[in-house]
């Protein structure tokens, strides 16, 4: 039985990756921060009491800011694969908390790499890199595109990218960077733009809200479906040689186009409900991110299937269902729910 350690297991990607690995027969260990409240809602359906002889998911308190704890955990767990998904991952928030973002998103990566080295374990290491590293560099962006980050988050991810590459070359670690373009799902946090939109659509149609406040509607992104992207992460660590890969759909979609698809799916005209709020603008904007994942398709056999319009429908339907389960008033039945992808 293979054993994996996931930092950021309680996040969107971490929960889908845990599902994937458990389905492949792995024993999965997750790093969670100590808190006075539970924040494990995305993985509660996977959890089995560790006293159960069939349990294969285990959670450990720890933090990417605590290098000594990381060494201890890696020595105890001795994973075959390490997936570093933990970070302060909100780009707009990184302007408000630049030091915290640098400490977790940037320095956290080298602490984990150094912990792997000091623990002396033979494992494969995945670093969650980001399309935000490209920033102002014109699209399409691939593995050879120069980085030009436009946020503290993007700059911290560039640091993590290079230290991962350095540890691969300096110490012979099987360490890879997955440069993932925007990937969303019903599990995306409510402050991220796609989920903010689809949640608002559900609540506006239900009569619970009247307006959605937005910032820049002209930003162009390459939006895919998160469960497909965690499959790509896993494939990178199954390759014969370590390398860095872009994962993306290759299709562009503006925030305005995503808005339109989400509202139209609920039978609404977005222009009647959306209001501008300059607080949601970034000090430096990233205009367009569109990925070229041809290398991943050629070497890993990975290709995105779900694109932005279908993604918007999936997420709206899920937020509609979430409201119904909360016992909120509802007007129309869901038009389309597709969990088969």
C-alpha cells in the first residue's frame, strides 16, 4: 500500500486528491492546522475513526511555518509521495497579508523540502505551482514562458517553483512543479470569484439576495474542473522522470463570460444584479492567463475535459442543491446536475 502526505488536505484540491488516492488504495495522511473550530467539512465524508482497522485516512496537526514539526511528521509517516498544496492561496488577500503569504506560500515550501531531505526518506514530491507566476507575460503560457508575477502570492509561488527545481537538481529529489491554471468546483471557497458568482446566483434566484458586488470583469482566465486537475498531479508523480508541467484547458473565458453563463443557467440577466465595487480590484492586475498543456497531454496522457461554460453550470447546480438542503425557499428545480465528469 502506497502512503501519501497532503498539506492543505482540507482545501478544494486536497479533498479531491485525498478521494482520488484513497480510491487507488493509498494510505493518506493530511496536515491540518490546530484550531478551536473544525475546518474539515470537505473531507468529513472520507474520515473513518483511526481505531477502525480499515481506516486509511489519518490527520496530523502541523503547520508549514513549523519546520521542526515537519521533520518529525515526515520521519514518522515515511510517505512515498508528498503533495504540497498548503498555502495562503487567495491572490487579492495576498496584497493585504504579504508577509503571511510569503511565509506560508513561499517559505513553507522550502521548509517542507528541507524536512524531506533531513528526514532522509525516499519519496516523490509535488509542488503546487500556479499560473499566477506568469502574471503580466502575454498568453498562451507554457513551461518555457518567463515568469512575471503581479501579486505577493504570485511572487511567493515563483520562489517555491525555483526551490523545488533547485532541490531536484542539488539533491536528486524526485520533485516536480505542477503549474496549474485556474481550476474550480463546488468545493471552491466562497470568496474566490467563481464560487462567489455561482453562490450569489443561487441566492438571488431564491430571493435571499438582491445584488452581487464585483471588481474587474474584463480579466481573462483559463478555468477548468478541479477533480480533473488532481488526477494530473498524481500522474506527474507516476512518471519515470521528474519534470514540470502546465495543466490547463487552453480556452479563455473572461469574468464577464463566466458571469453570463452562470446567471443564464438560472434564467437570470446578470446585468440586473451585478454592481461594481472598487474594493475588489487588485493593486496590480493580471489581464490574461491561458495555458498550453500540450506537454502534459503528450507525456502524461492528461487532457482537460470540462471547460468554463459547463463548469459554471455544475457549480450553480451544486449551490442550488446546497440551498435546498439548508431548507431555504426555492423557486425552480435544478436544470442540470452533472457529477459524471
